[in-house]
């Protein structure tokens, strides 16, 4: 039996009520983007993840139960050192913020997806985000687009204090990083064969 294409085929099965299980592996293509955006009291900053450093392929196992697809151990593991914030100093500050010496990776685990309200290309994703040894769950809207690869887009707003991270202060406290950051992702995904 032919492998099920990650998420695109999964979403097409949401109209049925039978229990369906499957597994495959996917590749995150180089056209993908993953950015963390933040603000200080003076300006904005962004840290871009080097997607060429992702460990591919990523195994995907799932079970569809009614209108929900539950994933088993499907995770995107990000090495913190692969984030580039635009300069050595801010990169060091970012690594310090994430406590990379103790927790060198950030983990985004896909737990489940269900149909969105607006249209067939919208889903709600339940994610576990693990940063600096703390894991929090988030439910976020995600858009799916069928292009050359399956494009998965979304934005997650989070408070770094939820992860027991202390926003860095620079220049004797004159420059302060705001608690809220935004994770933007545009992941182009292809099934691994």
C-alpha cells in the first residue's frame, strides 16, 4: 500500500469517521523558514533558524479518530546554535536566554490536529513546545497549502516567562527585551521515499 502523504492526505481523510492509522517520514525542504521575532524597548530583532541543519527525515505516526488526528512522537528538534539573530553579540544573548549550555535544543512536538472553522486548508494544531527544560502546550491555527511541497504556515505568540526565562537586560538595564515573542513558520514538507 502506498504511503500516505504527510498532512495533505491526512486532511482529506477528516471527512470520514473511521479510525485510520498510518506512518511515514517527511523532509523539511530548504525553502522553509522558521523565525523568532521579538522586541526590546528600543527596537525589534529576529532570529532565523538555518533549516539546512535540520535532522531529516522526520518520522510521522498518526491515528485519525473521527475529526481529530493524534500524532505519536512526531517532533521538530531544533539545535539552538542554528539560530542566527544577526550578530555575534545578540546570538550569544539569545543562547544565554535559552540556557543553551544546559538545554541545547528546542523541541516542537505535534500532538494533534483537527479541522479549522473557516475552510478546508485551516487546521488547529496542538503543540508541545519545550524550551530550557520547560514544556508548555499551545493550540494554534495553521494553514495548509498544496504547492510543489505541502506548505504549513502559522504564527505562535508566547511569553518567555512561561518557560522560566528571564528577558536579558543590556547597557546597565537601559535595553530590556520584552517578554512576548513570536514564532513564525513556513515549513515546506515532502514525503521521504
